[in-house]
C-alpha cells in the first residue's frame, strides 16, 4: 500500500484498478491443471419396466445412465435410471451414437469412447442375441473447456447372477461401461466415472 501512496495520484488510482482487475480474473479462471471442478449428478426416477429381450432404451435429452435393474430371464423386466449432470450450469449431451452389436453372453467388455457417457442400451433375443449401447459427449464446462470423463479404476460387480442385478453408480458418478458373460446366471459388471 505504501507504493500506491508514493505514486502520482492518477497513477495510484490506475494501479488499484489494475490490481482489482487481475484479482477478479484470477478468481474466475480455473486452475490450468486437470481435473477441474467435479460435476454433480442428479438422479431421476427409474424408467418403466421393459422386456429385456426386445428393447431399445435411451435416456431423455441431456440425460445420462447411472443405473440398471434386471430380474430373472431374458423375457423378464429391465429398467434404467437416468440423471442430469451439473457443473456450475446444466451440461448438455450431444453426438449420441450407437455402438456395434455385441453378443450378450460373449464376455466382451464395452466402454464408451474417451470422454463420453453411456446414455442408453438395447438388447434383442436371448443371451446369444445382440446388445448395443448409446454413448454421448458432454458439453463444455462453465469456462468453455471440454469436460473430462474419468472412469473409476475398478468395475462394480452385481451379485453373482445377472438375473438378480440392480446397480447404481456411486454418488456424482455416471455409467460408461458394462460387461456380461453367459446367460442370466452369469455375472455382470459396470464401469462408472466422474465428470470434471
């Protein structure tokens, strides 16, 4: 403060304005290193039950998947839980695309492409039939930077049998991957992620 008092009075006022402007800019800018502020995920209601062996489900506009519940064999019900993502503003989901078909019982792990979130799933026929997924890209963060989708390092196993499976990603996490092997008596795992 002594420096400001020793400057010519008009320069002292200019310096104070410059300091205030710099402090304001620093307060508004995110740290340059990743990850940025974590997004919050707001759960929505479970979907209506649909038949596992004949469905093609996607969450609503700008919604993402966070949970799935299936009961019994392939001709029995499945339902999904969707959510919205918020990081200082509502996050949009764009560029939604369908994956290639995967044989349900094959034991092949599916993970959405980097920095994308699962927004839907479909399945036809029994465990030998195809399963497909829908993934979408979250919009930019509050500061206009691309959001990062950071998967957890471990998969969540649901019971020991698909036919008793209900899963929800942990708080403020979204679904990005799924794995299943065998028929409805086989295990299923899910991969969740945080959004920054």
